């Protein structure tokens, strides 16, 4: 269950992610990578809001798997900018769990 005090920040994050997704769609992007079977079975799913990342990266980049420009998850950027988060993840903790425990 999500702690009540995280509901508003999560809603705000979802609104931010949705805005980025809409902007990407307007610019001809907005698709996330899906495994081959899903991509073939649901060809338009990669552009649908329900498949988008909750914590998207600030900028789009070229996906090395297929060479397509798309927005990826923020996790890699966080690890590069804030190395301490790597240790927390190794212990199985997250920023959300720490906030809930506080």
C-alpha cells in the first residue's frame, strides 16, 4: 500500500511523465521499447500512456537495441549523478521506501 504522504508527489510525477509523453507524441516520438512478442501482438501499445515510464529520462536518446530514438527510464541517470543510490538499491531500498519509513 502506498503511504498517504506519497500520493500527491506520485500524482505530480505522473502528470509530469504524461506531459513529457504528450510532447514526445507531438514531435513524432513517444514509443517505449517492448519485447518482440508484445510489440507484434499489440503494435500500437508502445505509444500508449499505460506503457510509459513513471520516471522518464529528461531527454530522448538512441536505443542501442534497435537504433530508434526514444525516452528511457530515469534510473541510469540517477546512478550516474548520485552514486549513493546504487548502494541503497543493492540493499533493496528505494527513495519511496525511505520516505515511507520516515
